[in-house]
């Protein structure tokens, strides 16, 4: 017996007819017993065992060092040809005669009798992730008025009028497995397994819906065009430069991949009651996670004034000094958004960046909103460079997400799966009922997620007919 690597992307464990240790030659008969195992990352690989090759084919290997091992599998059977399935290290498809999953180094996988055959289709070239305007303007007739009508009674006490801004200008690399599954649209444009007014929802729509609940959002959402992958601050500054974003009203700023049921009206009320120049929404975070987040330092929760703001601190002394005892043991506050920016700060931003092209066009550390806007605005507030019309100093204050609210950054497939499962368990309860009910319908008890009724119907039918047990498989219907 000899183990032969027949392709740099495929390792087949094969028997061949010939002498022991004899080099494999073309004339030797090779019989693969245990299946194709395309290489993943860090010792993980996709395993298709038993007769899985009779029914499924691997169509794309999405594995990278950043996202780990991810594969898209499709059915060979014509009745399920429109169903694409994302296989992650948590996924599993199996029956009495087949197995599909990602095997980690050193783990055993189920073995089955029977011959396996299959193929891999390699696709070269980078997927085009340019923003598609129709997804940003994906605000169906009637949706805005319906949400406003349902939630307008919650908005008493919010006095000012507001603008809303959602930057979307990156490639969404961490979320690429989900966008690839759906055909390569940008991350905010990706469909989530939810409906509103009987229509499918994109990720960015969930943010817009939460804004609409304030009763302060206009029906149409304007698109600010920017060069791709510049950074969130670039999109914001471009909106100010072209006067698409006014400096006369406070701005509610959030990202298109934030998935939450945070009460934005309560945030607005906090902003007005504190007469704040800049309000930062925060969430309690274990100090062990702070090195990858934006961290704020405060004197006390009662005061609420932010003293320091640091993007991804690496200094352990600084991290220990961020701990807020009132929140519990080893808890810090991380800034997550949404944020509210007052007209005073907007005018300062315009003066500093728009009227100074060198600052705008040649950002020293890229156009990151946290480091370029928030951190520098805080220093200017503390130096008395930003004041109201009477010359009074202003401050940056915090707003803490309550225990009854849930927030998540859907930056990766793991974040996406975790959030969808959390809805099944009763989290994100402040989202519109139709959104919650459709997501619950498209997430089953085994963690399998489908994006709509078509995908759910095909997936359930396939499981029944092939007698499959599945776990943590994400499926998408593609016509």
C-alpha cells in the first residue's frame, strides 16, 4: 500500500495494484477508499466519506488563514441543484452511509464501506465586491411607515431632529464565506434569514429598521459613493465634503454590519439629557477581549464622562486601569456604536478635515473612524477646542447597552451563526416580531441556518429523502 498525493489541493488515501513501495505510475490502478480531503487551514480538511460523493460535490474551497477552514458544497441531484451549503468546522452532514465534515488534525472521522469519487472545481480571480446601489436603496414601500407606526409611542421625550449615517466601503474579508455563498455581494448587502413586510432583508436593512423605530428616519436612504476599501471615516468625510450630510443636525452613526436591538431612541434621550457633544454606546466586555476592541476609560458610571479612548490597546497596565468595578470582576467598557455626534463636533470635523485637505487626503493610519474621528475629537474636547455657541466646554459621554438589549458585529460567519442561534434562544427580543419569527423559522434546533423558505424547503426535503443528520450547516437558495 502507498499513500499518494495526486493533486496539491487533494489528498486521496489510495490503494493501488503493484509491488509494495513501488512508485505510482499511470498504468497502476488506483482505488480511493476514504475520500477526497481538500486542504483547509491549520491541519483541518474537508472529509467526504462513504457514498457522499454520489450525492455531493465540493464547488469551492474558501479556506484562508484569516477565516479558517470553510467549504461550499452542492448536491449532485438535480432536484437540489439550487441549494448551496457552507461547511465550517462546526458543521456535519451524516447518515448511515455517508459523512461530510471538517476533520481536525488528530481526530478520527466516521468510516464507511463503499467507493467515493468526486471532483473539485478551482476558480481563479478575485470576487467583485463593489457596492450595489440597489441593496443600499433596498427600502421597500410601506416598511418605513409600518415600523414607525409600531414603535412611535416609545419616542416621547426625544426633542431634536437627527440625521443617520451608515458607512459601507470595505471588502468584508472576514465575512467573505457568507457573501460568496450568496454570489459575492458586499457584506452589508448580504441577505439574512429574516423578512419584513413579507420581503427578504439584507444585513444593512436590519440597521435601518432599528433607526426607523425612532420615528426620526426619512423614508429614502441616500447613498454616498466612495472609493472601495478606504475606511469608515473616509465615507463619513466624503459625505460632509459633498454636503450630503448636514452639520446642522446631530448624526446617529452606525456600521452596516452591526446587528442589534439596541433602543436608539433611548440613546438619543441620553444624548440630549447630558447635553453631550459626542455620545459613545458601550458594552461591558471581559478584559481578556479588550486588545481587539475600542476601549474607554471613565472616572465613574454616575458621571458618565469619557476620559480616554484607545483603539485596540495592547498595554496590560492600561487595560487593567480600564476595569469598572461596578460592572463586575474584570469588566471594561468597549465602544461598539451607534454613536451620536453633535453639530458642534460636526463643524469641528469639517474645519479640521474638509478645510484641511492634507488631513483628509493623507490620513496617517488609514481612515479608521475610531482613531481618526473619535479619539481626536475627545482630545480636542478636553483641550477646550470644541465649545458651544456661548463658549462653554463640552464633553464626550457614554451610553451603556442594557441587559435587555443585544448587540453583535456580524464580521464573521461565526458571529452570524451565533447571532441567529441567539434569536432562537430568545435574544434580540426588541426586533420587529416578523423579523424574529422568520429567523426562528429558518434556524433549527441543530443550528442549521437557511436564508429563506426556498432554501428551508429544499434542505428539509434533502435531509428527509437522504436520511441525513445535519448540524450547523448554512444553506442558501440560488436560482
